[in-house]
């Protein structure tokens, strides 16, 4: 018993050193019949942290500051439940089971109410193989670890690797854009977004016969997963602005505005050289076929698409970061593949150290007037070193002006950290994709290589001024995480999105015409009178589109202006671009259960999508139709 007690103390000490002093919380959520509940949102109030329960009713949240909190459970059709005075302790896991009941039941109607007692457990989530100690102590710690791992729900695979059996996926909360009165807020400003992670992540859920979490749905990323048949730019500008307006399909009294940007294509035979740093997460959480296994296959595809003169370095991170392969010409493909295929997963996740190392390598091998890019592949579960999103973002902001761009590839499920990766990509001159299968890897890294890897314009911002004589109010669909202040548009120091070669960017606005009969929700102002200029009534312009961008190597922006008039085009006469993007947006609102979905139905999405398929060389649009049909069945 003395050996056991000594080992237990030693294990607690080692765990504190390796994993830091952060609390965790986990537990079960079940109904009045003690049946586990799936997709319950569990919130640690005050920490802005939340997780969703898995099919077994389990939830698990990491890295919570010690303190006393209220834990809240939310699920549609059930009463919101608050459990107060839940203690989170340093280096320990608090287990809190919670019962919630349907809206139709009252607590007093239940014969027995079982209040769950708080239970504190030691965290044992990672082996301590790297710690130098005597064999006796190590054996004792292994014995303790086996006992505690069993209590904590940790299972080991055939190789003896530990795996946590909890769903700890995390998504940032999205508050949908509201309608804004033009007379009060005539200007809308946002940064472009060419990320597509939300779409492929949504596909992963539906193909597993689950509806995705609402906050996993970013409608602009779903729309921009697809390329559109826009006119290409003329003269020397890097992209063209395409606009269209017609009736809104889910709200017939309103209008839908479609804005599309088309980037110029790479010139044939372009001799631009590339300096890539592959930064690969090889921590224990990546040890599965759909993570590290798929990662290796994906990067093998990318190597086949690169030029022999391009250069690749490989850095990895687990408990620490290290350089596996110095910058090497792609002509030595076997050497690169050998380094890639020899990777094995294990240990914790020093993501911050890995990012620092990758930037250092990229800077050391910088190609002037070339393409310099870090490709980070991870499940986003950073838990050692610089790990908070704010710290990582600060570091990325310091590095992004070096002329080095970033691509983030997300892999896996169960512990996927979507919100963290999206924010890092946004702040680091980057783009973000989720690789759910080998075909998606081919799409991102081979088929759309130029658009993914070669930047033709950076800090691209859109600003729209609406005419109050023609438009009563408007709502930007999606882009909630990309909104800017109106002053940011002319501020060249303000970071914004990047546009790749041949890439398209699409944005939709739903607008309420000035003559529409709308409910008066805000009283008239007492101290201020808002007036519209006579010109606004004389012109046929509904809105004025302004766009700012910088050349990749420049720091001063350029301006493009584009007025838009309503030509009275009926919905069935609009382009395939218009109708297909509307179908994708409507599907996104259905998945989010948006209060703005109006008359949206899965059938109307299918009708629009099938009728505007257009050119579909790779079958992406046909696959979308299948996903809508699956979602329709899952919602029955």
C-alpha cells in the first residue's frame, strides 16, 4: 500500500508538471427515464465553454479555469437545466451527471428526483513514458493508471495506446446576422471568406446519419465550397465583380442579392516556385486511420501535384516540436515520402511550439516573389505549451506580415476543435479546410491546388452601401465571424481575407424593399431626424458595392466600385449561379434551424439545386443533392 500511495502521489506530481493546472468536467446527461440524451449542449456559464453530448449521453470539456460555476444543459424540446455551485479544481476532473426533462413534464410530477453528486477524479489521459524514473515507480504508476483509466472511461487499443471515450468536439457559438434598417445602418462591411471546412464537416455528420451541430454550420463556407461560373477579370485587376438580384425563394416579399468575385487564373506554365512547410500533428489524439492515416495519404497526393523544383520541409509536434525533414526539393520525392510514411502518433500536443518552429523554417527558406506557405494538419486539440486561442492568434498576427501564408487542414472527429482552427486561419493570412475523406483531400490539394495555395490578392474587403429610398432593411447571410466596422474598410492595417488564383467568392444579402409592408419594431427617434438625399430617389441603384484589396507583395490597397440596379429579373430566369447558391444557403438555414428560414423546406432546396446543377465535372453538386435527401430523411 505504501508503494501504491507513493506512486499515486508521484503520478499526481508528474501529471501536474506535464499537463498544467487546468480543470476538466465530464458526465452524463439523461432524461426522466434515465435514458442517455444525444446532442445536448452543456455550457460552463461564465467561461463561454460548451460541448455536446455523444450518442451515449456523455460530455467532456478540457482546460477550464478553477472556480465555482453554473453548468447549464440545453436541448430543444427539453427544459433548460442549471446546476449551480459546481467546483472545478486544478489538475482534476469533476464528474457532474445531469437529468433534464421534456417541456411537457413538471419536476413536481416526478415521483423521485435524483440529484447527482459532484465527484472529483484524477486526470490520467496520457502516458508518462517520457519521464525518467526507476522501474519500480514506473510499474506502480502503470498500475494506478490502469485503475484510474478504467474509472475515467479511457480505453486502450491493441498497441496499448490510451484513447478517451468522450465526445469533446468544440464549436464557437454563432449569433446569426439580424436585419438592419438602412436608414439607421446603411453600410455593411465584411472580409471575404474562402474557407470550406464547415461544408465537409457537415457532410461527415450526415454521412454518419447524424444531423450536425447548429454551430458547426457556417453558411458562407457551405456556399463557397462550390465554384461558380462567373465572368473572369479583364485588364490588370486580379478579379471581377459579378452581381445579380431577384426574388428571395424562402420569403417571396423580399429580394435576394448575389455578389460573386472571380479570381484570375494562374498563367499556363507558371514558373513560380513554392516553399512549403508541412506542420503535422502526430500527438496521441491523431492515432487513427481517419486522422494520421488519412493525413499521410493526403500529403502524398499533394506531392504528386507539385513541381520538381518546389521545396518541402516536414515539422511535427507531439509532446514537443521537431524538424523531421529539412527543406528538400520535390525531385527527391522518395526521401520526402519516406519521412512522411515513417510518422507515428503518440504523446501530448505542443501545437504552439510547432507553429513557432514552422514559421522559423519557412523564414529560413523564404523564396522571394515565390509562394511561401505553411500547411498545418491537425485535429486542433492543442493542450501543451501555447494552447489558448488568444495566445495562438497573437503569435499568428505577429508572423503574418512575413509574406508567409497558412493553410489549415482539419482531420478526425470526437475531439475536433473547429472554432480554434477557424480563428487561427482567419488571423494568420490563411484558409481552412476539413478533410473527411480522400476525395476531399484530392479536391483541396490537387484539383483546386492553385486556388488553395497561390494568393492573388490579400486583405480583400467588401463594403455595401444600401439606398434607403429603395431598400428598407437588409441581412447578410453568414459571414458572422468576418464582420468589420465601417472604418476598417479604408484602414490598410486591418487584416482581411485572401483570394487564390481562379477562386470564386460568393455572398448573399436578403433585402426588404422600401415599399414592403413590415412590422414597426423600433419607435421613431426623438432627438434626431434621418433624411434621404434627393439623388437616392432619382437613381435606380439599390446599392453600391465597394471592394478593397492588396496585391500579395504590397501594403497599400486598391479600390473597385460597382453599382447594382434591380432589373426585375424573375427567379426562374436567373443564372444557375444565383439559384444554386440560394439552394445551399436555404439548406444551411434549415440545418441551423434559423429563425430567418421563412418558407424553407428540404423539397424546395432539392428543386432549386436540381434545376441549377450546371457544369458538375467532379460530382460535387450531385453529392450535395444526396446530402439534402439524407438530411430530409434524418429530420423525419
